[in-house]
């Protein structure tokens, strides 16, 4: 999985006024914890954080807090109810030699058989949750829908990838080819000639 570098500045726990002051300076208060790391308080530039939050991609974060390096993933975000700006971020410390669970984007491709038959492709999921070693988790999960037929669905349980385990529920829908009026009309037209060609009973 791709890595992204993020620089943080250590901060101390204080009153809400201190947190507000950090935000006024264009910084976002953050926490880092997990994997034996005690709760580390720090802040990052809001503009730098957007490279991590305003993207469909998922990343392993190379986090530098005042010269101390950590490997981490973004765990949770809090947003302002009016401006929708990020007001707090939690990071989970991870290890290169221990499995990590993270959401991975889907890359759905192929000339779908069901769509060619007149159906409509419905994308039901943009990401799936997987578990694996950081260096074995792919940037995207490739899903070939070339042979997906009309009325059929792909679920998380239909997928498997080397080196990682999908931990999203097996029933999680990924994509479906829905019937449309055009597809049903085409099927009716195909049946009609067959009925007309049937020999009359004597």
C-alpha cells in the first residue's frame, strides 16, 4: 500500500481554549495510540492533513512528530457540524511485521456482460475492509466484471486476494446488474419469435 509522509508537532493536554487556539492557527489536534504506543498528543497542518482525508485512496502514514517516527493509519476523524472542516484526527500506530486492518478502494473494471444485455450496473461499495501485513495490502482491489450477467451480484464473499483477508461481511454487496425495461423488452422480443415458430397442434 502507498505511504504518505505527515509532519506533526507535539502538544500538551490543556483547556478547550488551547485547542481552539491550535485550530485558529490552521492546525488540527491529533492523537496517536495503539501497538504499545501511549497516547501521543500532537497537531498537524490542516492543509497537509487534507492530502490524507480528501482522497478516495487509503495510505500507510509515515508520521514524524518532532523528529520521532511512527508508522500509522488514520483511524477516526471529527468534523465541524457547519463548515465540515476536520477538527480532530485519531491515528493508530502499527508495525510493519504485524497485520493491520484497513479500508481499501475498489477498482471495478471490464465490459460487463449484463450491461451489454441492457442491464444497469449499480455500484454498492467503494471500499472493502481487509487485513494483512502493511507491505502486502494492495493500493486497490481489482474486480473484473466482464462475466457479470444480468440480475447477478458480486459480494465480498465472492472475492479473494493473495496475502490478505477480506474482513467485510461476506454478504456486503459490491455491485449488481439490475434489470431495466429495455432488457426485459429485449428478452420478450427473443421469446416471441420462438413461440411463433412452434408448430401448430393438429
